[in-house]
């Protein structure tokens, strides 16, 4: 498997684009906080037009949001791209994004949730690593703790091999034994599942698939995982990591399978790490999507190798 490169990391004093390719930010206060945060860590923020737009549940029209993405990667004065928030909308603009420009101008991209669609598309079509990280224009980020910020800053300023450990109060466990090595891929389960059958369908062959979700009941998690299984995406994996499943408790049914029971019913013969602190949760880790990683149940470790 070809090893993807990290884009050049940020240094103090460089400019970074701040864009909103999905849903609009809920308040001007959050935009101001995002600007202040970047200035505090020595980065010069440059706001895209989408940051101050609103089109229903979208942050501006499809053309406007795609224009911001393309501007951020084509402008030679911009060294990185931070997404303000997730929500919904990236899949609507993937066919408007210029991946050839991205390939020629690789830059760090930061975000998660709906930004999963950009991570996958950039990894597979532009050929460089991106970063699954907290987003600046969210309420939770305003109170991010030291664990979250330390991991975030690692990938902003010094992306390098890293061994992960959960916060002490949140133990992880391996549901399947084994050792797997491969590129990290994935992100939000709903976005991954909805990529199937499109030109931007996720490729999981020989990779370690990371999955997280928010606000979906267990039977919906079951449905999406089995959608991936029937599409051959899970058997192709070298391993799987299940992050946070926030607000995914059963509501409609009094009796429900648990997430680990759903995973067990998939019948997979690969190492599976469960309850990794990453996703719609705080504290949360950051991940280099597309980087080579190793999952080892025998040593109880999860490591990024590049």
C-alpha cells in the first residue's frame, strides 16, 4: 500500500483559511472565539466567505462553499485549512471541488463529522494525509481540556508517529484479537455509509477503519454497519476502531442490542478496538487520516507509524 505524505505542518505566523463547508455556525460569538484561538496559538486566520453565510441548514450555496474550499487550497498565501463546524453539506459539493489543485498544493485540513467526506475524498483523490480533529466554531471546543488540545496541537505543528492512550477515566477494550497495519480511513459512520455507490465511495482495502457517530439509535448503527458489510467494506479491513457513539441510546425499543453486540454479530476476523476517545465527545483525540497505523490487541496498543 502506497504511503501518503503529510502536508507541510504549520509554523507560527503563517496564515490559515477558516471555512464553513457544511452547516452554518450557530452564533457570531463562536466565530470570534475561533479567530481568537488561532491568534492565541500564533496562526493568522483568514475567513472564507462561507463563514458568514446561511442558506437554511447550509452555510451558503453549494457554489459558495465549494469556492471557499478551492480558494483555500489554491491561494499560495494560505498554509492550512480549518473547518468551523460539521452538520451537513460536504457531499453536495464534492463534484465541485478541484482535487487536482489540492494534489499540487497539499495543505493540512482540520475537522471531523461531516468533514469525513472531505477527508476520504482528499486521501483518495489528492493523495495526502488530512486531520480528524475538533472544530473551532463549536460550543464544546470552547471548554476543550488539556488532553484534547495536546493531541490537536501535535497535528497542527508537529505531525509525527504517535502512540495513543485513552484518558484514564475512559478505558478502551479490544473486542477481537489480532494485529493489523494499514492506512487510517473513515470517520463519521453516516457519512461513510452514504458514500457507497458514488465516485467518492470509501476504499477500506487493507486499511484500519475508524468509525464514530452521534444521535443514532443502535438499530440504525446496525443498519449502517451491515450496509458496509454487505458492500464488502468490512471484510476488506485490516482492523477497526470504534470511537465515541454519543447520544446513541435506544429510544424506540425497550429492548435493544448494545453496540458491542452489534459489532460481534458482524462476525469479523480482524482486530477491533472499542471505546476509543474520539468523535463527538470531549475529551477527544485527533487522528491523521491516511497515515499508516498499527492496531495490536496482544500489546493493547494503537499507534500511528508516520
